[in-house]
């Protein structure tokens, strides 16, 4: 996360992390392993729903290398999850 400029947290190679992105029209929040690392009212347009579908780990510029990128699970809800709900998901891990 640190190298992206989105947050100061550093992730280590070959270690699994759980990243949660929650957003609505007024707020976006990022959680790393259940800890909120970003709380912003400046919504990033990359995290809006598009009428053509949902795109995960996609870029239209070709500037991202996904060769060493593993995803074990993706969950999607029809509303923004609360901090309590994120904590409940984490407690079940």
C-alpha cells in the first residue's frame, strides 16, 4: 500500500493480507487486515460501479504488472459495510 501513495502501510512479499474497500457516494474506506487505513470523502472514480459490470484488478492504461499477484477470495456486498461488520468478518478468519 505504501508504494501506491494511498496509505503508509507497507506489505511484505509472500505474506497474505486482507484488503477491504468500502464505498458509497459520500465515503470510501480501506481496511488492511481489519484495521482502517483510509477514511476519505474524496471518492476515487476508480471505485464507482459501472453499468457494464464490475472490473477487478483491471487497468485501461496497461501500466500494471499482475504476474506476481494472487487473489484467493473476493466478496461483494450490495451496500457499504460498517467497521463493526469488517471486524466481525475478521474475527471469523
